[in-house]
C-alpha cells in the first residue's frame, strides 16, 4: 500500500487516499454481478485541444455517446484550463441535450437530479513537465528502474545522483539547488540490503530540500523498505512533502513499477494544480485527480496486449503538439516512452533539432533549405493550433511527423530487448495511431503511409486510428469502471485503418508481388506490383476477403514466397508495399520529386506508386 507522509490537513490526506484507492483498486467485476456505474465524462487537456468524451450505457453496455473539443486555454492570455473545458462541455451539451452546468454556472457532474454525468475523470499532457532529480545507487539497476517509472508521466530529468557520481557532496548539493526540481525521486537498495550507501545519498537530498528557496520540492522514496522509519524521521521537517511507496526494485532481478507509477500520477496532478492554468477545479471535481495522459495510453495498450492474437504485441504512437508518446506492450511487458523534445506544436523546433534537417529533407519532393524547415517549425512552435496552408506546408508537416515517430520509436525499442535490424519494426502486428497528424488526416491512406514509412513494419500489419481521442478517455475511465473501457473498445471505438502487407528483402526491377484478392461476393481482383512501388486495393469495413500472394525473387513474408490469408476491411483497405526493407529513398531531389507524389497517390487508390 502506498502511504503519504507529510503534515497536511486531514481533508487533503483523505482526498489523496481516495484518489490512490480509486486508481489502485479498479478491477472488472464478474459479468454476473456487473452493474454499470452510470454516465462517465472523460476530459483530456492537451497543449492545443481540450477534449470531452461522454460514455453512457445503451442496452446494458457502455457506448461512446458523443465527443467535443475546444482550444486549450492553459496558456496566456486566458491562463485557465476550465475556460476551454467549459467550451467543450457546452458543445457536448448542445449535441446530447444534457446540461452540465446549473443556472449559476456550477458543474452538475454527479448530481442525482441531473445525471448528465455520474463522474468526471481527467487527463492532461500539455504544459511544462515536472522537473525531477533522480537519486539511486547503481545506474544499471535502480536508476534504470527509476527511469522506467518516470516514463509513465511527463517529467524532465534535470540531474541524476548515484554511487558512481564523481562530484563532491557540495557539488551534488549545488546541482540539485540549481536544477530547482519539483520532485526528488529516491530509489535504490533491495529490500533487506545494505543501508549505509542509501543513507549517505538521503542526507544530501534532505539538505537540498531544506535549503531550497520558495516552494519545497516533493520527495518520493521508493527504495529499501528497511529505511522507511529513518526516512520518515529524517524528512519530518515542516514544509517538505514526503511520499513513500513500495520499493521500485525489491529484488535484484525484479521490478515493482505499478505502486510508484500510481503515486507519480498523483504527484503530476498536484504539480498541475499548483502551477499555471488553474487545474485546481478539475482536480477537485475528479475523484481520481488529474492523471497523465500517458498513463491512460498505458492502461489501454496493456489490455490490448493481453488479448490473443498474432505478433509480439501492440504499439501505439501519439504525436502531440508538445510530446510524442510511444506505448508498447511487447510479450506482455508494458513500455511507455515520452519524448518531450519531440512534437508538432510547441516542441516543433526542438523536434527538428533532435532528428536533424537532413533526415526531414529526404521525405520531401522539393528542395527545402534548412532555413525553410526551421521557419515552418518556428511557426508551429509559436502557433501550435495552426494547420498547413499550402501543399508545400503539408508535405513539410508529414516529413517532420515521419522523423518524430521514427526517433521516438527508436528510443522506446531500447527497452524491448528484442533482436532485429535497426530501423525495422519487429513482428508487432497491431499498431495504433493517435494525434491530429495521424488521426485527422485528409485521407486514411496517407495516415497509413506515414506509419509505414516511419516504422517500416515487416509482414502483415493491422493499423488502427484513434480519431475521437478515446484512448485517454477509456484509460482513465477504466479506474472508475473497467468494463466501460472494454465495452467501448469492443463496440468499435477505434477505427480500422488498413491492413498492410510488407515483404522483407530487396525487390528486383521486375514484378515483386502477384496478388489475388477474392471478395465475399465472389469478385476477384488480380494485380502485379512492380518492385519499389505500393498498391492499395479497396476492401470496405465489414467486408472479408481471401488474399493470395506470390513474391518475386529477393522477397519473403515470414520466410515464405507464397502466402494465403484471410483479411477484414478497413478505411484504406489493403495496402501492398513492394518497396522492400529496409526502405531506400532516392538521394537525388529530382527522383524524389517523381517517387514521393506517386506513393501518396497510390495509398489513396490512384494507381501504383
């Protein structure tokens, strides 16, 4: 059990304990005993948009009733996130006929006389991340576990202290004070292990917390549990918020991330409430507080990864304005990676710097100078809600998006412990795209192309989209009613985007794939796909088809040259990718000027490209 150790009003402690229990105890009830808990209003506050999703019971099961969005109002000149939330709720009320406010403007959420929504759950991803100093014993053991725990929330690691730190105690102390952290996260020592090295580090942390000017940093202890009484006594000074959880690394070869990730989520809600944007009202209305959006993604991807199916698991990529979040369930192990230096809005310039101009230029059919690319990125940074105004701008946005995805997934793969060639995705056959650049595109085929190009999957891949922003809503609603998330997902909450077939190897100059698609009606489409091209074959959602593929020299699907499979329809249908793996782009701008537009046309069903 997680406990909070600090001198705070009893009401605050009770609220915090209620939030903790609500998150830790959410489990599906047996279906025979299941009673839906009533309408759930889920809100997600991002850097650009504030979204509201209403879930309610229809014929005994939860369904998506409606959703709405408005521009976020955390930043000046408004500086109050509730303004954007109220705008979204007014839209939701107009769509559903439900009243979310009384005549005085007060929220009616949970009011029995109205029941527009029984409860509110909230997530947030926008704004500056928490600044964190991580303190532990060994870099490849406890520090690594602490970093994995921090990956579930929006945190900026400003410094790390460990036993191998060559700095003097004074230099370590000054480093913490200069970093002005919001949180000092202490990990290290297996339960029952040595205590003296941890005590030495804790004394430095304690002195730094005492000397900090202004708001004291919170201290989260997730180390050797034998030291808990000593830690309580050491940090009993008034004004130092102390939080204690189970050991993140209770034994050398085992991690316990769930308790500390729950506490980090609660601390994130506290951080947002204490900062700009006036999150206090939302923190009060939500029984579970304000939760990091990334944790919601983790909940849903973990559930999907437990379902039976081919491949190694599930991958979800959320391309936001300030961050790119990669959530992967690989062999039933959850990996959450947040890249706050990547994004297509306020982090666009940092993203271009991180991936490099040359990497972006290779996805453009025209010559673009470094200045032009940075000019576009600066415009996105200064006006995150702006959209591309010209075809040239749109191609720039797509090029940047590809490289942001590629870079974020490469970071995430470091923790998967899977063999494979760099740049090629291992056998993950269910991939979900989220964020406006992927989920709100002009044509679904383009969304599939962006993920194909960035991820380079091999084999048969099922792409899905989250166009309604449901994953953050469902991941948080699962704490209130776990079956609500399951039922909405099963009712088609995510959009089937495309089924892609991507052979491995290098195609020759002739025919790379001979394809036969037999529809349920008996109609048959046959096609020959030259090497280096793509071809989209329509297969509407709800339809089934039998596909037979014969591959040319140099290509294979799971080691075979001839493959037969049954597929289901989707928004973009079937996409046959005969460009080979790894994907090679023309170096000459003149060749790219012919090749790239042909790829865009092909995935939209306008021939081969």
